[in-house]
């Protein structure tokens, strides 16, 4: 196997988009049967490389080969599909169509008279999914599937074209811990069957868990390629950031003042079907984690606090006041700042500028009642850009033009714009590169220092590590509370409903 | 129960695949239920149609007489073709408002060219036999112009066809001098007046075109590509569908269907009024949406659209038979559309898109 030509090889690739150089003399070699990690901060050139490897863009210079043969012409979509497939973050499944139809779109089986034979299509889809052990009813509309099943579906579809080289673009970004484990189990399984993966992720832990080799890109260049086992984490981070930064160098924050008053009190809140009898308190200056799997109800609790949902019973008090349940304006007025779960969905309006997005929550401060003073808004925005180190030419830039990390900073800026007493963050670092993540978390600590109470609802251990204490939810109940200094395995065990303490 | 299984899976990521079957029974059951529901959605209006039949019979025994039913089918056949056209366009996530003007202009141009000079505003350039080809050609050209603006120049379909609606209506008013064309050639009257096997030709044409629509959209790759484009155009491109070509065909076909509809209408009325088709588009949209076609594309079936327009016309017929004053029919029509939408929201289970 090791003597065979690499499954995919790109050499001396240069790609320009207008005046920006997206890739400069970059290269990557992916050997057969490997799981190869591609890492780099946002804007390092990963996506451009993926689009060149999948034939969506032609490189300006350089060559791409598959199994030693030159890549097919750009127009030969079938030729590309037989060699390589990419499972993008953005799903290419059509939600209105059934699973079977999604698998065989535009290559349906014809019966008599040239009409589609749905029976054959379903049977073949069933057979295909069984071959790759995907347990989904082929007649289900694809929109009913969860993220995990959709990914498996896309992988199965890619394999059905004959491709044995699959690019996974941040496959774990929207999955919870257990689903990630199932995905990894499947990757290992397929790897044994001779499938090669290129794995793109912001989570370095995952790379150490699943990948054999890692390639680092930075500033449009190839930096290094090394076996994962021989590369210490600190060096990997250093290669990505270009600095001698070491992991965990962040200064430890002093613990919150135990005498400061509670800014957030949730008492006996129950919402049928998602959580039961949840009580929690957050003091001013305290950072409290709310951990749990995606379905544990932690997100619903956080959304109840900010008024996106209303609990059936129980109360939410913010800085002593009790805002009307289920009303976001009331919660904002009471002093809540909020970073929602999915920034693309609830976080920002993509075509609006940074300035408009950042000040969405504070129109009343931007001018006489009912009016918005553009200059005052831009002043606010410039302060935000500086405060959160958002990389942008100016406040008038639409948010859609920013990288993921910077988009999240805009969402954070909006949450902070109203000087909240309580800051509620749901998955604040999902899909964000390492540096932006460090920065955002550092910012959260800074905010807590200034006396704001912070609640982080996340299953990301790095987000939870800096919390003064972490409440763990499982199946809608708070099942454990861990003080700072917990071990990873005990928290994960609690999130998965396994109690190691007993 | 699924949590314990996932926890187990988490603890042993290495021993091959976790058993997904033990893990997702709930999802699958729910999937199955929704599946049955999705199919029911297609037939959702059938009970309503049956209820209308019973109510109609109680209101007036004439209602279920074959003559009355054929009459209903004939009056709805022209607008039903527009619903078919709009359905195709909506499924690919576009909109075509200009259909209602095409209904007037396509036969209007044919009448203008074939009606002898002196009678109304005819110029009598062509012999009467040319009227049908001219009508369809005008429809085709309108479709090409629409497609050119929407696909080639990437403009918003709603605004483009709104402009076209006004322009086409204006052209018809211009060539007709605001008058009505009479003394149409025989070939134009034929389809609107002939009986085939005891039913008006227009009813046959309408039913046959709907049948073709059902087969094409349900059982051909081309038809399925409409759903793919409406559902997720990038995914459709990625699957190798030539999206622009499909869109061209859909938009042009819709206009040709509208021209056909105009042909049937002017044949039945033996005239082309300068306001022919005015205001139809609202009924068309209402029927399509009631019939389960999503304004957001990718959803709905031709059969559903047919039940939508059928239900609207049955209700109108019952109202007329019930002796509701003609002046009130308009207000009731609007109310019916709202009630039907509310009902389909309840049966569809999801917010209307």
C-alpha cells in the first residue's frame, strides 16, 4: 500500500482571487488509507484547497493528481465525483426530497417507458445504505434527519459514486459528544475498508484522536506535514498561529467574589419535553458552565433565560427583577446579553454591516427616540471592533464578508453592547479557529472581572474549563455540579449520564 | 433510552460501529409517521372536496348532476392551466405574475392579426388558420423574454414578471384600442366550443395536461430536477443538474401553458376582451398554495394543485347554486381562500411558507 501512488496530491498550487492570494505554492499529499488532517486558522487557505481538490476551481498554477493520474477537466463532473467527494459544513441534501431520492438525484433508475421506477430507486438506496451501515428509512424526507444522519447520508452518496477519497469539512461542528464518537467509529470502519479521508477541523483534540497525519496551512502557505503522533500539541498550535504560543498559557483568573449578589436566579423551572426542575444561581463576576449533550436541555434552559422560550413553571430573575417570560425585549431590558446557539441562524443578519449588526440591541442609544444617528452608531461600532479585535476594513463591512471567528466576535459585540448584567453564551466557540477562540474566552473572563455574571451553555470542554463551577445536565435535569479543577473524563462521563463518583 | 445507548457507544468508540438500530427507534418511528403524513398532505383536500359535494347536494340537487359538474370543470379549465403553469414555476422557487396578461395578449395578438380589418381593431394580415400557431408562439416569446431577464440577467422573478404583467396588458390595450375582438376565426373557436366524447374539449385538454404534469413531475428525472432546484439549487448543481436549462424550460413552458389557457378562454367566450385574464393571478396563487405548493420552492405536487383549484371552483359553484347574490361572491371568494389556507395550515402542520 505504501508504495502505491498517493490518493490525491496537489503540488505547487497558487490561486488568486482578484488581488488576494488564497494559496501560494501550496502542496498536500494524501496517502492511501490515511486519515489526513488539514488545519489552519480561518483564512489560511483550507477552503480554497478543498475547492481545488474537488474541482470547483482550477488552480492558477500547479497540478492536482489522483492515484498518480492527472485530474479530470473541470467540466467533467462525473470524473471528479468518481475520485473525490466532499461533505461540506453546509449540507448538500435537499430537505424536501426523500432520502432515496437524494441518493440518486439526477441518476434515477428508469423503468418501462423511461419513467422513474421509484421501487427500484428505493431498493437501491436501501441496499446502498445497508452496505455502509447507515440505518435510515429511505422513504423519510431528508429534512427530518438530524445532522449526524445527514452526514452519513452524504458520505454514503459520495461512496456510491465510486469515490474512495472523502473530504470532511468540519464534520463535528454541529454534533454532540456521542454523535462525534459514532462519526469517528464510522470513519475508522471505512478506513479499514480502504477509504481515505481528509479531515478539516478546528478541534485539535479530534485530530489527535482520529488522524494519522496532519498538514498545517497558514497565510495561504503550506507550513508543515507530520505524523500526528510525533507532533506535540504546543508545536501544532505554534505552527497554526505562527507564534511560540503554548497551550494553557492563559493567566488564571482569580475566583469570583463569594459575597457579590446573585445576578441570575432560576428557580424550579420546568418546560415539558425539554427540562425539569432546573434551579441555578449565578453571582456577579462569576462564570458558570451549563454542560450537557445537545439533547440534554441545556440549550433550552439558556434560551428560557434570554426569553426565546417560556418555562411552563418556575421563575427566572435577572438582577432581582423578573422579566416577562418568553419575551426577548423584556430580558434584554432586564440586563441580559446573549450569544445564540447558531450564529448563522440567529446571530446576525449577513447582508447588514458590522455597525448595524453590533448595535441591533441598543437602538435607543443611537439617537433621539425612533431615530438612528449613523455617526453615533459607527462610533459604537468602531469601539466594538477595537475592543474585540475584529479584523475588518471598517464598520460598514457586511458581516457575511467576515471569517467565522470574526462573525462570532460581532455576535459577541452585540451581546456586550447593552452592558449586560448577565451574559448568556450558547456554544460560544463553535466553528471558530483556535486564536479567535482563545480571544473570545479571554474576553469572557475580562467581562466577568468587571462584575457581570456569565452562563456558558456548551459541551466544549475548553469553554467550560474557565468556569468557576459547571452544572451538568442530563435528560433535562441538573445531575451534577463540578467545582473548577475537574478532570475531563469526569465531566464527559457526567454529560453522558455515567456517574463515576458513586 | 437513546441516551444510555449513546453513552455506551461513547465508551467503546473502538469496537466497530455502535448499533445504530438500538439507538434511533424514536427518530425512525417519528419519521414513519411524518412520512404517512406527507403522503396524506397530497390528498388533504379530498375530504374537503367530498364535504363540498355533500353540502352542494343539500343546497341544490342540481349540484351533482353531470351537466353541472362538467360546467364547473369547463369554467375552471382555463384558470386550472394557469395553476399548472404557476405550480411548475413555484416548485423551482420562482414566480411568474405575467401569466395572467399572457392569457389575454397571446390570443389577442392572434385575433388582431386574423380578424379582418374594419371589424373592431383587426388588421386581417393572416388567414384564420394561423391563429393557434400565433397564439402559442406569442406565449413562447413571452416566456423567452421572462427567462432572459430572470436567468440570463439574474433579476428577481417577482419584479421582472410584475413589469411584464403591466407591459403585456398595455400592449393588448394598445393593439385592441381598449375594445374587444369579435368575429374570431373558426380555428380559435374550435377548442373552446367542441365536445369530445361528450365533454368539452377544454376539459379534456386541461385533464390531459394535468395528467402529463403529474407523470413528468413525479416520474421523470427532469421533473425531479425541478424539486431539487427549488429545494437547494447548489445541491442540484452538485448533482450534475443543468439548473439554468431546466429553469429556461420551466419558465417558457409556463408561458406557453398560459397562452393555451387564453386560447381556450377566448374560444369559449368567442371574443378577446382587452381585460381578458385580469386579476386571475390572485386566484392562481391561492389555488396553488391551498393545494400544497410552497412559495419557498421544492414542495407540492401537480395533483395537489389540481385539488386546490377544484375545491375553489366547487365552493363558488355551491354559492351560486345557493343563490348568493353575485355582488357578494367576490368577498366570499376572498374569505374562502383565507379559510382554506387556515385549514391547510392545520392539516399541513407547519407554518405556511
